[in-house]
C-alpha cells in the first residue's frame, strides 16, 4: 500500500474532529494485505497509519477513516463478498434469522422482513429490488475463505473473537436505524458507495447494543462517503447510521468486529474467583461463616460491607505478589469458540500428526502457537474438597469453522491436554524456546520427557526439527 498519506478536510464537524481522515493516492503496483504474521496483517489493514499510532490515538477513543484511491485494493476488497455470491450461498442451505436477515429502516425503526425457514435467492432479490431491503449475511467467514484468512489472523492479533457481518443495501435505502454496538468495529467497503454519519457516544465503550432515537443523538459530528477499498474504524459505543444514496449502485460492506466482553471488568470477574479460592486455603478469616440471616437482609449491613472491604484489601495485597492469575473462563471460551488456523489445502496438518516421532534425542518446537493457551486450573475431575492444580493446554486446531460465532454451544467442545503441575516448567521451556532438546526438559525422568512431547505431537502442537 502507499506509504505516504495526507490529512484532508474532515467533513461536517462540531467541536474537535472525532475522526481522523487519511486520503491515499495510488502508488502503482498491486496492493494486498500482508499475511506473513498477525501483526503484519493488521499493519497492512490500517496502512498508512502505524500500529503504535492507532492504539495510542484511536483505539477505544475515536473513529478513524482511511480513504484510498487504489484500484488494486478496491478489487481485492470486492472479491471478499459480492451481491452475486448470494445465489451460490443460498444453494448450500441458508436460513432466515440464522444466516441472513432482511430488513429496512422505516421512520427511524428497524423493520424485519424475514420469511420462515430456508432463504431462497429469488425471494431475496425480490425483497432487495422491490422493497429496497438490506440483506444482512451473518458470519460470512464460515463460507468465504479469504475472510476466514483475515479473521483468523486478527483473532491471533487481538487474542479475542473476531466476527463479521456483510450488509448489502440497494440505492436510496437504509437498513438499520441509528444505533451503537458493544464491539470494536472495522468497516471495509466492498462494492458501491455508502453514506455514513457518526455521532458522539451517549455511552462510551458500551457493553450492549442499543438503538438511539434521532432526537436524542443530535447532529452528526462526522459525515462522509465510503468507496471500495476504504476502511472505517470506530470504538464500541459510537452511534452510527449509514445509507446508500439514490441514483447509485447498491452498496456492500463487511463489518469486522472484536473485543466483545473483553474489558478489565470482565477479566477481573474471570480471575477473582481463583484468587479467592487460593487465598481462602491460607486465610482462616475467609473461611469463617457469614452472619446468620445475612442473605435475608434487604440492604447490606455495615458489618458486611466493612468485612468485604477488608477482604478485598487482603486480596489486593496477595495479587501484588503473584505472578500467575487463574483465568477460569475467558481463556477457555476464547480458544473453544475461535476459528481454526487458516488452511488453503485439506487441513490434514491440523488433525493428523506429521513428520518424525519425537524421541529423547529429538529437538522439538511448538507450532500453531497463536492457537494454543496454557493455563493452570483446579483439577476439573475432582471434588472441591480435593481439588489440586493441573496444567491445561487448550487449542483451536480442531475447531469448526462452520459454527464460528454462531452460538452453537451444544456443538462446541474443548480440544487439548491435561498435565500434572510438575510439568509446568517443562511446558514453559517449550513455549518460550524457538526449539529445545527433549532431554533438556525440566522433568525428573526420561520417560516423563518422552511422554510429554509425544502427547503434544499427537495433538499436532509440536514438530521435530
């Protein structure tokens, strides 16, 4: 992509401009995203803005608009999803509500035009052409390989789930009323042009989706047109609405979103239970009973509040001295629900061990590191009274791309391994080394060393070098 950029006029604004706008000139040669690593992919996605600048000035703070006059990039964006893709997708069995929504904004309210059951292409086109309805396609990365490739890398980069929705809107129409989301949003304009209006948040960094009435949000603080190849970012809570102007072709854009329920508050809730559990083992005060009938009280008592405040100070002191936080759910939920590694072939390398069998004299290295989490948790197979800590390794190599971000809890399962806590140092050696000799692992016996690497190799997590 072009290295040089110059700021241009920022459209209609009130007060300080909330949205930095970059105008790029075509620089010759093909433009494409860089998939060498998760960081290079993100860097190329927001080019020419530097990653450090993005997180310092824009992330969770204010929108960023990057307008590009780059035919090659526009062509690439256009290949990600097109209106004409719907016909082949419908032939695979798409259903209203689950896979597609048909809707239109009428007098500031969302009107859903879904039918029952399976979505048929001719009916979608009829609603699109005659009712001027927007077609929203849920989680297209399930079917479009290049979106899978992009979002898998972004999940590695953010360490958070990355979902997407495609919106196809006919000319002279708007699909959704003004609203804000509970996710960080990246908009890629794929086909046609779309008119956007952004407003100051009423709830900064919102934790839930909400529609906002026109009379409540005031005038837009930023207004612009997105064209193919353009990118728009805005933080969760940013109120927005978009329409396809009359007289133009239809608009297609993909919304790529991340960081839902990924705040410090969520992390605190996730780790505090393990901290309390460990502290209660050593502090008898935390094991004493609460006052009789405390749970029957309408309001908290002064005594209860004072005791809890003291316990929180104790936990804070303990936290200052610990190196390991026990993540009870967030790590597991992320690794269990995320995309599997992108594979251009048949994906055999993700399910069948390959290469040499590891032995004591082997040198091994970790593979698919971005798709693995190592965590220490109480043994899930023991009762509360007898729980000992175990090392758990979860990975996403066998996750289902077809159910990604679709809420299919019953179809989701953990993939991974469990080891005694005595294996933690050896596992950290493998984690932190580009390559390591099996015989150098910090375990008592050679049998333990061989057994450990064989288990990891069987799950396709290491390879012999």
